[in-house]
C-alpha cells in the first residue's frame, strides 16, 4: 500500500506542477470563427436565390444586385466568392448547418427571422407593393382588396403581412405557392393568369421593365429594411459585413449599383409600331450603308440586322442598358474585345462587332438543319446567351419536343425561370420569356422592313 500511495502522491504533485503551465499555452481546441475559416480557406460562400434581383447568369456571366455586393465583399476580404442557391425554404437551414457563410437574398428584417439569425445593418429600404394587371385601375386602397385573390410564396414577408391584414379584417383570398419566385408571380399577373401578387418595391420596379403589362399599386406595408444574415452569435463576420456595407454606402458604391439594377429606362417596353415606322424614315438611313456592308460580309439579310439594331437600341448609338451593354448593337465589353473593336459607341464598330458575334453564334448551331430555326435560336442566344439556349434545348428534349425547332423552343425557353427546370441545367436561371419576345419582335420589325424598303 505504501508504494501505491507514493505513486498516487507523485502523480498528484506532477499534475499540480503541469496544469498551470498548460493553462498558459494557446487553446488549440478553441472553435474557429467563420471569418477566420473564410480567410483560411480563401473562399466566402454566399447563400442566395437564382433570380433577377439577386443572382443569375447573363451571357454566361454572373450578375445580380446581391451578387455584385457579395463579390465586392469577398474582394474586400481578399478571398474568392462561391455562390450556392438552395430553395427559398431551405436557405436558413443551409446557414445553420454551416453549408454557407451568410445569406444575401433580399431578405426583409422581420421579428420571426431575427429570432433565428443575426442581421447586418440595412442596405436597402423597401415597401411591400400590391402588383396587379394594368387594367385593374379599380384597386387603389386596402379596402379594395376584399374579394381579391393574391398569390405569394409561402414563408415570405409578404405571406406574414397578408396574414396580418386578414387578422385586421381585410377579406382577401390568400393563395400560398411553394418556392415560386416573386418575379414569376409578377409575370403571371402581367399575363392575366392570376389576379395579384405582392412584391418589395425594388423587385416590382425591376420587373416592370420586363412585364410592362403590370401596375404597381399601393403599398401594403410600412417601410421595411433589407439586410444580410449570418448565424446567431457570429460576431466577427457580422462586424466585417457591417464595416463593408457602411463603407460602400458612404463612398457611393452602394447607390451606383442600386441605380444600375433598379432605375433607368428599359428598351424592352411595349412595341410601338408607329414609332418604328417613323424611325425607318428618320434614323435608319444614317446606318443603312454600314448595316448592309456588315450583313453582306457574314451572309445575313440586311433588313434582319436592321430590325435587330432597332430592337437593341432604337437606332440610338449611345444606348446603354441596365446591365452595361452599349451602342447600336448593345455589345458587351467582353464581346467588343473578342471581336476586335475599341469603341462600342462608334456606330460602324458596334454594327461590325454585333454582326460578327451573331455570325459566331450562328456557326455554333451547325447541328441544326433548318436554316430558319437555326437563325432564330441564334437570335435568342444573342439575347440570353448561348449556354441558356442549349439548356432550353435539353429541357425541350426531356419534354418530348424537337429541340431543333423554334416552335419547341418558344415553349422551353420560358421554363428557365422555373426552379423545377433550371435547377437541373448547367447555366441555371434565366428570364426565358425575354428571348422569346426578343425574337418575335425582331421578326415583326423584319416583316415590316421587307414590305417597306
């Protein structure tokens, strides 16, 4: 027993000597903060939605208001940006499980969400607006909602607000839809498929460019704030986000990006045939020679290219879209470089680059036998991007349609706005209705030019 007691005493003494020394060593087991992990791996993971006001691919180039802010934030941290797009209903779950670092998806700060995540300082102020068809001029106040059927996505701030209105005695009919983007509901309103929806004012304004048949009616909420979300207690990342947002707000960067996406005139409004006839006489003659020359060089009917120029810029050589494309043919900076031109605002260079790029797209559809179908898919690619058109061809084939025919593609392209379809594609979400309208408008202008010139 003496030897056992002696060993126990020695072990106790050793412990008393070593414990104070060990307590002075760095705590290697201390949990790593998200910000430290981001910097260590060199990558920031953004959780967002594949939609027009957050993140999407335009001509295979990532764009979107939230994406641009997040890309600047990643650059500010000195790391790369990775984007993941779970369904709306699973974004918070992804954040909580650590599959992403923060949510940047146009989130409204609401009490129910604040109980689940920590929000950054606000970067946008919005109101919820009722969106109805342009013909519904009778709906002007909250009392007019009685008997109206309103479709919104389940789990959104719109859902919460409409339930509040119902509890206050407003006799509206609320229809909840799962994981359908707000802009798709706006499209359905414009096409008369549903009575109404609700959208944040910035989303409603953005989509009026693409769906001019809507009327943005009165607000159904007070002012609300959009913010980014991080995991509860993630103080270091939240501090970094707040510092970044405050900096780009003070130096004007935030406002410039906001205006580019949510303000300005969109050339894709209603087709004004009378204005087109006038511009055939007043504007086309200035550019007809260069259009004829470039068209002849690449084997296109000059009247088709003239119709395309009008659709792109209304014969305005200084035209600029909200996405930054410029000139008569709305050429991107990358395309200008690829086509070897230095000035997108120079009419001759713009036409030459646009027709050259159109020709290169046409060459990539050499698997299509019918020349008309090949040409129309080429025009659609000029508008929405080659990759999106190929995605839509695969969708058409899956649905049992001939992917080489424009008649099939008119049905398949709009499905790129539907999560059920675009989540299975390579290039993801696109406003697939727009290239269809783009092609149809060009064909209308082309038909007029063939009869009048």
